C-alpha cells in the first residue's frame, strides 16, 4: 500500500472520531490531557459480537481485562490472584467446589445492584455458549445469598484461574443478541460509542468501586499495522501496538516500550500417519512425513531458533525449545541443543530417510520428505517464521511449503499439516489443550493428535493436586509430551508499542502478557507526565 493511501485512511478515521485537526508532515491532533487515543489490540481483532464477555470479550488465554465489566478475581504484576468482585474464596479439599463471597457495594452502570445471582448467571451462560473461558470442568454455578458456589464435574485445581476470565453481566438486562452493542457492566469504563470497523470510545464509570483511572476517555482505533505506524509518525495517537518489524524505527515525540510475554510461537507437527482417517468435520488426520518421529526430531534439533528470533521476530523475543515460557512455574530446561544440521541429517539417515535422486530432499519408501506449514496471513511474524523455517529445513533435506490464509482456510488442514500457532496462558490447563489425547482434534485442541497415555495420566494427576503443588506435575506432563517432538517450538515474542513521550504507562506495574497481550491490564496506573502536553 502506498503511503498516500495509508495517510488517507488515517485521515478518514480521525475525521470520524472528531478529535481535532489532522496535520500532515508531523502535525498533531489536539485533545485533552485526560483523554487517550490508542491503537492497540489487547483483545485481538474487533469483536464480532461486540463487547460481550459471554461471546469472549475480554478473554484471551487468561487474564485480559474487559474494562467494561468486572471479574471475580484479577492478577497482579507478580501473577498472584487479587480480589475484584470477590472478598474471599474457599476451595474444598476434593477440589470440586469453589465458594466465592461477592462484595455488596457494586452497581452496574444502569444503576442496578450487582449480586451473586448475576455472577452465577454469567458463568452458566458463558459455559452454555462456550466462546471464551474453558468452563468444561464446571457443572454449574449457584448463588447462595452473597456467595456463589461453583460445583465441578471433577477435581480441578486450575479452576481458580477461570475466576479471572469471565466479565460479569446483569442477569435482568442481558440479551444475547443485543448486549454486545450496548453493554451494561460495572468495570472502570463504560462504552460510549462503537463505530464498527473504525473505533470504540470508552468513558470513565463514575460509580466504579475500585481504583479510579486517570483517563476520563479512551478512544481505540482499528487500524492495520501500516496505518497505525502512519498515525504514530503524524503524532495522532498516544500509543500504538506495532509488529516487531517496526520496533527498531524511531519517531520524534515517541519512545518504544516492549514487554516480555509468555506468548509463544510454535509449529504443530502431526504425530500420526495418514491411514485414511478423518475427523468429525471430515478433515484428514495424519501425515506420512511428520508422522515419522525421526522427521519431527530432525526438525527440532536442526532448526536454529536464535536465527528465527533474530530474523522473524526482529530480535524481540526469547528462544524456547519446549513451548513453556521461563516466567511460568511449570517451566523446565530442554535436554537438547538446536541448530545441529549434521545431527538432524544423521537422525533422518538412521531412520531410512535418504536423498537417492540427488535433488536435496530425502525420501523413504518412495515418500518425499515434504509437507506444508499453514499460517494466518494477518500475522506478519507467523508468515516470517513459516518462510524462514522452510528455508532452514532445506539444509537438512526437508521440503516445506509455507501457505498463508484465513483460519477458514487453515482449519481443514490442522490435523494433517504443520500450522504456526500462538500459545501463552498463566493457566497450566493450557497443557491439557495442547497435548491431551482425549481432546485431540476438538476445535484447536491437540492439533498434532499426540496420543501418549503417560501425558494423559500426568494431566489427571495435576488436576487433582492443590494448584501450587501441581506445577511440578504439569511440568512433567509437558516434558513427557515434548519427548515426542509434537511441536517445533520457536520462541516467545515481545509486545512492542510506540508510546508518546508525555504518557506514562507504568512499566513497573504491567502484568504478565498472555497470548493476545493485555496492555490495558494496568490502565489504573497510566497518566500524563505533563498534563499540558498535547498528544
């Protein structure tokens, strides 16, 4: 896209916002010091169903703040649970009952009182719709006075994480079809305006019971990465999230802030051979190349991950060979070094993969070592990873074809080809989603179709242990799964933002960033450094 068209798109959006004059050539848009203009994607793309937690708003791999709604618990900068609507909670010794006491001084923005009934309703509705938090272990939630009793189908020490995941909606005024456009919540902000495809505007909730945020108004623009960077260069936003490809750029009046995350990138490698089986959705299961464990091992030890982080992530990330970020309490050290091209070739040769026709690609029993890696074409770093892995794989004799597309294009192929995924949750239950054979092929769970009974047993054992003591077992489950080389893990990625020099986003209090990020998690601490400054 040519620059003049990018600028034109930004002008059009800013004209709709009505936040002031747009001046080309380094001009700025004036707005009050207590108003914030942003272009960030902490909740992913624009919500299809609006700002409705029952349809997943505010949830992205545990921990993102819905802003408009309250949650039972939150996390602090050290990833500890802290009360939001809860005053306290109790967990039964069998880990099947969670009882939460709800504070009695909270009102929704329509003036009605928030009660335990609203909390129970929200969780039951969220489970019914199944579009956000994983509430599969929850049987039901019931209100009992000022308490909510969560009864589980089975022992689940991870369920406390789900108490951070669901924004609370009013039972009396909730309508599944319209709530997302006109949400009623009890969070620090309320929705003032939503111009689909362009922006949403939040205004401070004057009746919020928690710490009062500094900014009275937040306008968040929906711009692609090129347009966001153009808006930064023209001084028209206070903060913008940009891909790591822009992270080494410099812009007058702005500084770059980047945050480590637990958001990891990895490529699933189908562990089953193609024996003609198909899923319930008629998708092919298995791949006769990656189904050979020698091919998966060769890729995992032969690929140079640091080169991928330096290139595909522009150096803004950290290598991982096991998919578990080092900040997490179930992290562990891998037992192999990567970048060993000769070792990878030896693994292939010992398993009968040889280049008999001299084309540089090994084969076995007439099967060429070739397959595809799919990636979401909207994610530039995933494209870069797929292309770079394909280039490196040729060195060890494996032909990989990168294929970009939408998730509609990718989904029919996730059980039979490689896919570049993003993972990252502060909830260890994510390991179950990645590796449990009993959920293989259900949605996006266990796309590699790993079938390892030892992994399943360790997952069950971890679920039945108190959370803190379960971390070691979750670690064992992940280590056992990784011994099968079901993923070609690459690294965690940093989140990178251009931030106006007059804006303090309180780096010291930012939360751990899960998959999807959570730039708003410490919005209560943001402020202007100079209140007279213009954005």
